[in-house]
C-alpha cells in the first residue's frame, strides 16, 4: 500500500493576525509555524494504516512551501513518514487552490499512490478545496471530513465514515486510489520520539521545482490564479456591551430574556 | 453566457433557509447585470419544491429529479451539475457553504476549470461587473476580498450571511424538467449507510441560535441544561462547545466551535463558562449577538460580549430556560 500525505505549514492557531502595510498579506515575522492541524491527523492516519498493515508499504509526504517548511517536513519524518517531496519554488507562490492542486497532482503522478491523505482544510486560508480539486485532476474519488478509515488491502478499497451535518455520518465504500480529507477526532497524533528525530535526519527530502514538474510559469502562481486576492482587512473589533455582576439569578435571567426580545431582537 | 444560478438545497422534502438567502443575493446581482435568476434543484421527488422558489426570487427553476439523485453522492451530483453548466453557461453560480456545498462545489469548479471562492460572507460586483467576494481567512481573524473574472464565477456563501426578503406570492417561476443521465463510473463510491446524529438538530454552521459550553461545564452530563435551553429556543437552535471542553471529552468533536472546529454565524451565541481563547473567538466572532455567562469577571469573552453576566451558569441557565419558555408560551 503506497500512501501519500499532502501537508501544509501554517501559522499556529494561537497567532494574533496582523497585516503588512500596503495590502501585502499577513505579517509573518514572529509567527510560529506548525503542521496544519488537519494535516497532522492525515500524517498520523497514514502511519496507523501502515502499522495495521504489518508495516507494509511506503508513506511519502508531499509538501508545498518555502524553505521554512523544511522544519515541519522533518517533524513529519520524525513521526515516522519514510520520505518527503518538498515542492519549493518561488514560482509556486501566490497559487490559488486550483494552482496548488495542479502542482500537487503533477508531483503525485510521478510516484505510486493508492491512498492520498490530506487535511480537510488548512487553517490559514480555510478554503477546503485542494483535496477535491486534486482528486478531480487525478480523476479519482474523494471523501471529505473523514473520521474513520478501514483499508481492505487485498481488494484495494476503503470503508470510510465521514461527518455530514447535525452530527450525522455517512459510511462509504471507496475504490482506490482515492483522496481522503482528514477531520479532527480521526486519531490522536503521536509525538516524535527521540530515535524518530535522529532517524529523520537521514531520511530523504527531495526538493522539486516547477521545471522538474514540467510546469510553465504562466500555468501556476499569481498569474494563473482564477480567484485573485484584491485586499486584506481585519474584522472590526467587537465592543463590550452591557455587563451584570452578581444579583438574583432569576432576576438577571429575566433581564437578559427581555433584552434579547426587545433590544437585540434575536428571539 | 447568461444567468445567475443558485443551488437550492433541501432536506427531508423542505427547502433549506439558504435557498431564500441565496436567491435574495442573486436578485441583487441580477438587477445590475440584467440577467435572469435560475434556481437549480437536484434530488429525487423534489419537483414540489420548485414552485416556492418563484416567490423567493427565481425566474426559472431547473429540476433534475431522478431516483439515483435521492441520496447525495459527490460524483453523480458533480456530473449532473457540470453537464448542465457546460450546456447553458451561467455567468455566476452561488451555493450554500453547507456540508454538501463544501464537498461538491470545488469538484464542480475543477471540472469546469473555473474559480470558486468558498464560505463567503460578502458578495458584490466590481466596476467591470466581475463577481467580488469577501471571505474570512484564519477562521475570521482576517478577511480577504477576491475577484473571479472567469465564467462561471462560483462562490459558496456562509449560511445566515444574506438576509432573505420575504416571499412575494405574486411572483412565479418557470419550471423546466431536466433529463438526467449519469454514467455508471460516477457511482464508483458506494454509500453503505447514513448514521443519524444524536440530536437531529440543525448543524452548528447553519444554526440561528447556539448555546455553547466550555470547560466550566465540568462533565458531559451537565450539557443537558444547554440542550434544554436550545430546545426552549426551538427550531434553529443547537449546542456547541469550546476546544477545552471537547479535549476533556465533555462534548463530541462535531460540536467544537473555533479554528479547529466549526466557524459559526448565528444570530445569537450564548457562551456558557467559556473564557474566550483566540481560536474560539475566531470561530464565533461574526455572531450577530454574543451573550457570555462566566464566573470570572476578567474572562476575555466579556470584551466581545454584547451582554455579559458574571455569575454561576448552573443557576443562570435554568433560570433563563424558564424565562424563554414564558416568552415562547405567549407567542
């Protein structure tokens, strides 16, 4: 079983977002970079699938990002991933979801792949589009918001459960190869062990550029973006409103209910 | 190329509230662009839902009513939608950023080789009449404005973003039945089972009222009072949780509000025993009204709350349930 994990490096979720002057996006100095939390579930699931399969198969990480992404790639290798492809080229920068999926698809086409695991979304742009577009470009099925996977190696299929709305779930049977978008709760990602960290140092990280993939500058990056970013802004700060301290709960509740009804008009 | 298309989603034989919301948004665009508004209805036994779409703002309804569309599956739905769109070339396509919308529209956009902006909270047109959208990034800690110049320009809109106009019963829509033919390879993924949720409540992302509990709930049993409060509010209300509560196993993962949970947009958000970590605030800051109940007067949530109560949620929530029941009894 050949498993490919797509991973993105993102700012830590506790980051306070500040903007660069002149619409240049967000300020990145001082930002702590982490593996996108949903991608971390994908990495963990790939390792567990291989473990359940008697250690058979290869787990390859594919990560698009600048030089700083190497740190997150090494973390994944230390968790137990076998090798990595680092898609690193200034030409990739500014790609929209379609562009990113195109770059990933080209890279994945060069390696054996039965299961492609992604995070269901990256917590920076929150678009939740790349796994589906990637699957379409590879002409294989996708399943999003996945919370469970059971792999039938002999028959090359996966029985998977995905969350839909209102706490309901769908159980699907999916022929491989296919793309899966991991949700929180799928597993508890492991911490890298010390021997894992030592081992990771000698694992292969292959840097791949646009030219290596046969992609022309006009096919990727800002130039090819179908969705073009015009401006960044911060949300208006919410102002604190009324505040009541102490008092009889029944009286306070009465006041709140009255306010919700007559002033806020939400009930 | 013409037409502003709206994906009319439905559940259990009823149109979802997003249909009216999206049709209102489409009408506004249609006035500037002088194009017709077309609602698309996919499913099995859905024909009866076509007529109400006229009063809500559709000039025309395309009805793809076929037994194989009875249960949502990505690829058959993608096939039907993309075939229709290739044939009729709409200029704009709007859909809900719902469970189905988030799964389906990226694949549709990829097949049509066009641009899609997801989970948008603002919609308009540029001077060149291209579709312009505002969408939250970093779970709403920032916003981007994006423009799609290709056609069809596609966007999924976050539920409760657009305020629907009341239905105008003098308006009717022309209904057209589409013949559906889906190649067998579109059914390579098989749906084995749908496991119903515990609550059968509206999804957090579509709820109009959310009662949310944090670590101060102490255990999962105590969430019952929050469910009771949600029930008192009635249809459209549900219960959420903070990451701390989910990580302590007081609540299930699908209830988590925040950057690694769900980003919600209700009319009313009641935070009970939630201190207000950055990643939680990011997930609920666009709520129209925020109420916070917390013992700690210094909790950061109070800085964002329209109505803050410093006190014991285990006393206040039951008292509030009684008050809401009284109000509802008079309605």
